[in-house]
């Protein structure tokens, strides 16, 4: 297995195929049991609403963050405001005016350290998943972070978006991507006590 940079076309083709072919067994968001991202469990209890499920994830990550890194009033206020003001405005439209979000199986921790290339066949493999059923756009939000220097280059995002329709309203895609990345950063901060993740 090689740790060379994964081929963007092959990776994103396989990722889109997984997202599109997957189906939640009960049409809800979550998973059969709590999955781990890094060394800590995510709050993946089943939830029928994408907005409520995202809030459930964020609250769980914030709780872990406080337990491990201690209280930080400014961060707590920001997360509270995100949940009370930003999420309803940016994620709410995904589930209004007849729209709905398909619960897709996502890897959940897809950065370059969890992707390998077979030296003989050139096939890409992904591993160390923190899988759950979520909005497919949640998968690619992790690629936004500067702690993923390869996969955040923009090439992978472009390849992915060339293969899949952006959810409506499309003009809110970048805002959703930012909001989804908040969850990943909060959770990673809890996994790496005292790291710069918390300040991101």
C-alpha cells in the first residue's frame, strides 16, 4: 500500500458511487451504534431530521471538547449561536419547500491519512472509517481544513462536484460546507487535547 497522493478522479468516482448507492435501513440519519472518529465516539443515534441530526453531532462534539479541553466561554457562545441562528437559516432550507436530504453512507473521516493506493493495481482504498448515514456534502467538508494539505488542495472538491448534483439551494453550498466543517474541527479538537484544532 502506498501513501502517495490519491488519484482525484478515481477517489471521487468511488466516493460518489458509494454515496449514491447507499440507503439507510430505516431512512434516518445516524448508525446502528456509536461510531468513532479518531478515538472518540460520535453521537450517531438515529434521527429522522437532517437538521436535528447535525445539531446532535455538534452538541456531542462540544460536550467532548469541554470534558477534554476544559470550558471556553467564547467557543460555547459561538456553538450556541451556530445552533440557534445559523443552522436553521443555512441547513433548514434543505428540508423545506418539499426538499429532503437523502441519508447517504459516508466514510466520515476521509483525509489523506485514511486513503491508500495499492502499489500493484493502482486501486484506491479507504479505511479507518467513522461511518454513519448523513448528507453527502458532510463528507467533503473535512477537505476544507488546512490540516489536510493534500486533499484540501481544491482538486478533490472540484472532481467530486463534477460528479454529483449540489443540494438545493445551491447558492448555500459554501455556507453549508463551512458549517459541516465546524463539526469535524470540534470533534478533532477533542481527539487531540491542547491542539490548534480548537482555535480553528
